[in-house]
């Protein structure tokens, strides 16, 4: 035990209840993966509900889908994928311990993430203008389409993109935390699992969008 | 027993002051924080139950209006399920014991462990606020579209409170899984793990996979109330049965979150008090995992009368029967463990026997409710109420109390008074059966649940049930009193008063902050009582 405690003093980032850095790193990464599993189940619930409702009200959903701007959506997808690339570069920089490039790539990631949220906000605003937000003011006028079914589509659209955006905001908070940590010299080649785990989270949120984009924008599109 | 065994420094006296508790990351102290918190919630839930049983003494709805009665059973269910039963064994005993049993200094993520306690506290307070502000009347199941459109009570507050408490459960499960995978002492292989860990591991899998689904479901319910979107509202094209699918996808497995850790406690108790290795250890271990897996495939049996297709109902019925197999494996293996054992009738063992009897009754009546034809007859009757109370109260609470008695010497360093404790086990067993057995009969002859008035011919059985509830209440207050008494006047326990084999008994009672003075090395199977020297208990 005395041996163990003296080794604690030698390794600055090792928490006292772990035996060594390898155990701590493995535990942290395993914990993050498990957390992502819970996130899959969380989003899985809404995805499942979406598919059920879509099968029940196919025409309304297809019509609603055609009211989304696929070009803006595609640009946003590209922005988000780019942010995933810069995140990979940040993780790589952390692994080799280059402090300045960690900060540089984390800031880039944050910028691309914010750009995504900005574009998403623009889209939401556009729907608001067109009275496509569910509620008493909802307006949807197409022949042979029940407005209530299109409204249900938009209910799902706002719930799903809203939950995704909430995760992006949390991710942005984590990025800022990592930037501060890296700025203070807290991320080194020996201790970089926080950046790695934030990276895992960031990629996960991107992957959710990779499923949202086709489900909401692409399938059964007419033009 | 003797003062020599009492360690001079341990986790309880390592530091003093309110801050040393509220900011602790020591899993043992967090376990005690959970104990205090859920005991508080238990008595609030119990208070609602008291009002319910008082109302049902007379056939007329004379004590409460039907609206108030709706709120009473709703709040009873919410408090007991989400804020007492789900955290009970895992968050109190599991928190205390998982690191000790794997021979680690703490859980893998001590700060997240503390966070999860605060989440339960905050979730509980928000839910309490919605009680004080006027209550909720949807039933603990929040069925739509009543909960989303028609109820004008504090549904959002309760849903948000439960959502936050759900994250507490997720983080606890995550912590247990990572700890059991990554923090085991040298030599502690998977098949040397105590069965308490296997069953908590299985429950943790459900917490991690199931809880997020009910979380997002409650988010959708809250969004639907606030923003009037129509995902579960048939008037807006939504589907109320979809809500039931999503709700029960979690809430049926949640029953196994409650009962699996309780089964783990019983495995430990049966083994130590019959001085034998658990019969068919691997079968009992895998039965836990099997229950967790099958448990995810049976949610539809809550919806046989909700308009699901006959074919899916048939499949759900069959799968529900399959869950009975691993459950029965456990009961048979506990019984076989007793065979030719050196049985001693100490309090924890009495609770374990109570568990086996009551769980078996609850499980077998579960087969009634899983059978399509019978279920149509007994849906929404007191038969169902009796069935799940036999599992949740007769099962989980009995095991929880048995475990509290068994590990009390480890937690506090003191023995509880044996005579009073045996009396409490007896009172609870009798009170429980008097409360809930009449409800089987009531339900079978047709008394529906959730009404504050009933036809006069049901009165005798209802009075029996209410009388039983008052006996049960005495049984629950007794341990509260003598546990507190024992903190000061109980005999010193010594490190291993039961002569048990688990790692938690190899350290002092109470354990030091870092649990073990030297990291233990495991060389044997668990429950290796044959290898222990002859002899019984110190205490």
C-alpha cells in the first residue's frame, strides 16, 4: 500500500482508486462507450416512434418531408462531417501531445458545430415563417393531404432535430471545457483520454444526424 | 462482540461535518446518503398507501373525493417505484458492497456516483413539489392521451422529476458495469464473483438499456403537454398505444431492476446461513442474465386489452412464460442449497425465507396474468395489484430488509438486536400476507383497481387488507427504531460476525475509507464453506 501511494504521487492525473493509468484510461473509455449505448436507446425510442407514425401516415409524412429544404440540409450535413474531421485531428494532436494544434482543432470543431446550429436555427425560423410549426397556427395546404398528418411529421421533425441540437449544445460545452483544459496544459501525450472521450461523444452526435438527415429529408422525396 | 476488533479509524469517523458527507466521493458514505434519502421517500409513499387503505375500509367513498383518491394512488406508485424500489437494493446495498465485493477501493467513477445521488435528490424534490402544488392523477403509468391532453394536474413536474431520477439510475448502472468489468481484484474471475454481483450486473444492464427509453418517452409526454404536438394524441393523428409500448419497454424490465438485485441478496443469505455453496452457481448466475434479456421481450403482456394484434399478444404471452424458467431455476437452486445445509434461523435468513415464499406466489400469479384468457378477466383488478405487490414488496422489500440486517454490522460496526429483528421479520411476513392475499380474492371476484368506492359485498376482504396494512406498518417502523438504537447500544460486530466468505467480510467493520489495508487476492470459489474451519458465528 505504501508502495502504491508513493506511485500515486508520481503520476499526477491518476485517481487514487485506480491501480495504474492503463486501468483508469480503459475504465473511462468503457464508461463513455456505455454512455453512448444509453444515448442510442434514448434516440432509438424517438426513431422507433417516428417509423411507426410514418408507416401509419405515409402520405402526410412524404408531403411534409418535401417541405424541408434539402439543399440547406445537405450543406449542414457537410458542415457537421467536417467538424467530425477536425475532431479527429484534435484527438490525434492530443495523442501526440501538441498543445497548440489541439486547441486549434478544438476551436475549429466548435466553429463548425456552431455553424451547424446556426444553419439549423435558420431552417427552424423558416418553418416558423411558413406556419409549419405544430400548434394552432399550423398551416399546410396540399390537395389530398390531411394537414394533421403533415403536422405530425413536423412534430417529429422538431422533436428529433431539437433533441439532436440539445446534444450539439452539450457537445459545444464539452469542447469549451476541453479547450480550457488544453490551454492550461492539462492534455498531454500521457493523459489525453478526456479529449478522446469528448471526441467519441461528438462523433456519436454526428452519426445521429447521419440517420436523421435521410429519414427526415431524403426518403420518398419528389424533387 | 469484543472491543479489540473495533478499528480505530474507519470511513465513518475519517472526517466529520456536513460537508464531508454532502461532498463525499466514498461509495460507502454515498450508500448511506441513499439509505437516508430513500427511507424518506419510502415513508412518503407509505403515507399515501395509508390514506388509500383508510379510504377502502368502507364501501362508500367517504374519506376522499375520487379526484383526491386518484392523486393518492398515483403518488404512492410514483414514490414507491421510482424513488424507493428502483434505487433500494442497488443504490444502497449495491453502492456499499460492489467495490468491497470486487476488492476495489471505490466504484470506477466516484464523482458520477455522487452526481447520481444528487440527481435522485433533485428528481425527488421536483416530484415532491408537484405533490405539494396539487398532485398528479394519471396513475404512475402516465397513460396517454389522458396524461398529455386531459389531466389538469402537475404531470410535467412529475415527469421531469422521474426523468432526472432516471439519469441517476443510468449512472449507477453504468458505474456498476464498468466497476465489475475493470476493477476486480487479482484472481477474482467472473465465476468467482458473488451472485450478488451477477444479479446487480444484470440489473445494471437493464438500467443502462431501458431507462433511456422511458426518459425519451417522458420527454415526449412533457413536450406534448407544453407544445401541443400530437405524437401520442389520436385527435392529432398520434398513437396512444405507441406510448404504452414505449413506456412498458422500460417499465416491465424495471420490475427486474427491482427484483434481480434482491435475488442477489437472497443468494448470499441462503448460502451463508446454510453454510453451503449455492447449488448450481453458474445456473443461478446465468439465470440473472437470462431474466435481464428475456425481460426486454415481454412488455406487450401489459397491453393484452389495449388493442394489440392477437398474434403479437400470443408471442408476448409465450415469452412471458419463458421468463418464469430462469426465475424458477433460482427458486429451485436456493431450495437445493438448503438441502443438508447447517441452517440457522437468524433474522436475515428469515427474511430470505419470506422472500422465497412471497416471490414464488408473486411469480406464479404472474403466469395467470401472462395467460391471454385469464388476463382479460383480471386486467385492472386487484388481482394484478396483489400480484405485483407480492413481487415488489414481498420480494424486493423483504430481500432489502434481509440484506440490511445481514450487512448492518459491516456498515455500522454494530449488531442489531436479534430478538426484535426476528419479531420484525415475522410481523412483516404476517402483515404483508394479510394485506395482499385478500386482494387476490377481491380481484378474482371482480373488484377493479383505482376506485375509491366499491360494492358492500367486498367490504370484509377490504377491511382485512387494511388491518394487514396497519400490522405491516408496525413491521416497517420496528427496524427503523432498533437500527437507530443499535448505532449506540448494539454489540460491536467484529470484521466477520457471520463467518462468511465474501471479500467484504475480510476487512474491518466498519471498513476503512479505502476499503482494504491491502488489496486482496482471490484464490477460491465464492461460498467455499467446506474449506472454512468448523464453527458458527461470532455474534
